[in-house]
């Protein structure tokens, strides 16, 4: 792949820059066309404290075509699909130029988190929420950050969804009990609640 | 009526027609000649404008009011015009041609505006258009600009070998040649960009000029680039329009401004014989003007089938005018919306039906009369629309069927050559007749859209008479063409068809002429806003 050299150099640059709070994890097979990035939520936003996982794929035409990025962590944001993680950002589309880098794109994602554009939404429902009641929106965004992008979250067993766990904890069950119950019933919330009662 | 002299008339008429077409083509020849001799060019434009306004000139050229002046241009010709404009501006402003070209494209080929603005504030114009005129060598080997402290490294591929060639435009953002080429190829081939390819540097608005593109990209990409540039020359120029016919590469030049589209229908015919409206690009829609055509098409898209169905299957509540479909049950109706009770048959109030339940015999009662009247009124507008729409659609359909007629006619012509002593040239009248028929159907079709928006005045009676005459003549001709061939009657049929064709043609011209005249005089009043 002709862009290997450039991608290598870019990843090195990201690793050297500790200020940016960006981390790139390469797959174990050593390929350079697909990787996972982790960006931390900007301070003074509902996303503060969260560590968001972004799926990055580098097309063969890179850097003449933009890299493809989408959020793996669920994010409550007007320009990010709450269902698929698809991102609406101009530099990942028509404003891309070959001198931009993976790092600059990831930094742009961070700044997108701090400056939502509800008038050009990816997720119309979220954008409507933002425009209707910003405070309420921020609460939801904050909640999602805690649930889906919590860097301190323990690794949950298969089938245990963080949102289901959060609901059970809200009901007053002990955290580890709730995890065990959910794991036992393969994520079936109803059954887990009944077993806990 | 002696048929011989009649035939002579026809021949004369046909001859006149060809004269007309020739005179239009003459203009294009003039223009082409004028290109070689730049001094003639101004004269041509003056001529063209005279034709639009000066009745005397129009008379001389035998131009009909519904016709406009235009020229058809090949892509080679367009390249020539383009180069000429660029050359002119380059010499006036004293700058290299590639910069003049970029400026012209930025100002959408509006030479006057560009020169005016440039004279006012050249720096601003250059900046806005993305031109920097400083002398910068475009292609330089990397070793010439590398220093031990700052070796050249391409920001795109991160290559830093000394053998690299580097490219930059006037902003001096340098990248290696391979990347620059790749970037340009991506823009030209994949994104179809030409006029505004900016420097690859993020945020740099400097446009990569033609010369650099030519030097950097391969031959095929450059050809494609020229093609795209050529296209913007036409796309950006208000007086030029591509022929919309598939695979047609001609453009039409016509100096009808978009502001006069409310008074004139600029129908033009391309070299490929496709007739279309210069104003909107749709197929010829004379006599209806562009704004009406647009409104009509929108209305038809929204309404036609739904309206048909509503009119056929529903009635309105006599009180609140909600549309009601009766899908079963008795005739005692209670409106869901306003709870009004009425009889489905006579539309009168149910209370007056007394004891004669479910057996409406009160048709002549006053109250039910009134109910029906108001119903009739609110339906009238729908009926009116359907009246025009059905006729419009009918002609459209018939025009489609003419495709079949074409085939049949061809067969007929072969038959005629075999069964009579007529020669090939003598049976061409049938083809000519079908052409005329199709053309008249298209015209008729649009007369109905036109008439729909016409407010009723004494003038509309004239229009409708003309329409009626054309329609009758067209149907007669159509009937003649559908007739089976009888050997002994071929001479008679030929005569009839010839007569009718000429007559239909004349009726069409009369209608178009009168309508066009009315438009120019402001004789027609429309009940819709044309803006």
C-alpha cells in the first residue's frame, strides 16, 4: 500500500503528542488500514470524563480520500447518529484535503463534541431535543457519557448491557449482584429483576 | 379547385419554409466568419439585437413573432469563443492567459463586470478569484529547495527523497509531483471539478491554474479537464445552453434574457433536430410560457390522478364540504366531521325526507337544489382543471402513438413506391405529414395548459377559436394518415394529405403568431402570478 509510510508517520505523531488526549490502537495483525481510536470528551461539556471509541478505516486512496470514521461508543449528540455512530462532519466529506491527517480529523471530532451544530443534524431527534430544551439535552448527553463512554467501567460479561445494568442499579440492587443476574439470564432484564427480588 | 395549382402552392410554401431555416443558419455562419475576423463581431451583436426589437428587420428576415434568433455551436467552436474571450481580457488587463481564464470563470464569463471590478480593486478581485500573480516556478526538483536543516518533505506522502520533483502554484504550498498529480486526478476524474480546484493545502483558496494542471497531469486527464472547463463555459454563460438531447454535444447561443420569459417562448432547434425551450431546457412548449409550464407541471404532478379519482368517487358534505366516499350502506348520510345529515342521492337535508326514508323522490325541492348548487360550484374548479388536463394528456398520448404512426407510415411509403409509379421523393409527403402532425400535437397540448391559466376575456375567445381550428385540422390530418391505402385512390390521398398538411401548418403558425403577439402586447391576463 502506497500510503503505508504516511500512515505510519501519522500514528507515530499521535503517539508522541500526549497533550491531544488521543490514542490509537492498531489491530494485532499489523495492518494499517483499519484501527480503533480513543478520544476523551472535552472539558466543560456533557462529554467530559468520557472516553469515546472511534472506528477508523483508511481507504486505499488515502490521503486523497478522507478516512472513514464512526463512533463505536454511543454518543448523544446532534451531529452523531445515536443509533449507528455515523458522523456528520464536513472535513470527513467534501472539505477533506490531503494535507489533513488522522490526528487532525480526530481533533476535529473532539471539537465537534464541544460545538454541536443542531442546524445541520445527523440525528434529527437529538437535534430537536437540543433545540427544545438544552438543559435537558445536556443531562441526557451526560448520562450517556457515563453509561457508554465510562473509561473506568469494568469489563462486563457477555450479554450484559451497560444501560440495563444502570437501570437495575437505579432500582437499588447491588452492582455486582445485578451484573451476575444479568449475565445469568443473558441480558434478559425482566428475568434478572425477578431473580434478584 | 385545380389540384395542379394547389400543389404548386404547396411547393412554394415548402420552399419558403426552407428559406426560413436557411436564414437562421445564415446567422450562425455569420458568427463563425466573425470569429476569424474579430472586427465583425460587434456588428453581429448589433444585428442580433436589432432583430429582437426592430420590426423592419424582422420583416426582412421573414421572422415570425414566435421565433427567436439563435445559433448552434459545436464544441470546437466553443473552445474558439472561449480562447478569444480569454485572450481579450488577458490583453486588456495585461496578465497571462491562465490568470485571465481563472478570473473570467470566477465572474461567470461576465467580461464587463470583471473588468469593472478589476479596475476598481485589482488585489481584491485576484484574491477572491484565487489568483496570485507573483512569479513562482511551478515545478522544482526537491534538492534545489532542501537545506540540511529543512529537507523537503511532502506533507501528503511524507516522502523526503532528494530526487523528488515538487509542485506548487502561486501560494507556494509545495508537494511532491506524484501527490499533486494524484490530487488533481482525483478532483478531475472522480469529482468532476475543473473551474475551482484549490491548492491541496487545508484552507488555501488559491485556484490551481490551467497551465499547472496541463503540466502536471497525464494527457487523458487533461483532456477531461478541458472538457469540464468547456462545460463550465456553457453552464456559467446565461446566453448558452447545452442541447438536452442524449449524447448531443452541441450548445445553443441565444440572447433572450431570462426576464423576458414571461412574454416570449424561445424555442430553438439543435443541429441534432431536437427542439427545446432555451429558457427552461424542456422540450418545445409553445405557446405556453415557461412560468406557466412550470406551474402546470407541478399541478399535474400533485393533482391529476387524485383529482380524477375524487371527482369520480366522492361527493362533498353540503355543509362543511368535506370530501366523502360512500363505500356502502344506505343513503342517509351523517357527516363524520360536522354531523350534518343529508341524502346521498339528492344532497338535500335528511330532515325534509320525512317518511319517505331510503327512497329519495325529492329531487326538485328547493333546499336540495341549493345544496347541489353549492356542490356544483366547488366542483367546478376541479372539473375545469380536469377539462384542460384531459385534453392536455390526450394530445400527449396521441403524440406518443405517433411513434407507431411513424413506423406504419414508413411501411406505407414502401407500399406506395411498389404499387404506384410514384418515386421515392414523391412519397416523402407522408413523412412530412407525420412530422407536422406530431409538432401540432405538441403545440395543442400546451395550448391547454396555457388556456387553463387564462382569465376569461374577449381575447380568449379568439385564442379558443384558433385552438379549435388547429385541433380540428390536426384530427382530420390524423384521420387521413390512419386510412388504409387503396391503390386506385393513391393520387387522391396524396393530394388530400398535401393539402391538409399545409393547412394544418398554417393553422399552427396562425395560432402561435397570435399568441406570441398577445404576449408581447400584454393582451392575455393570467389568474396566477408569473413570478
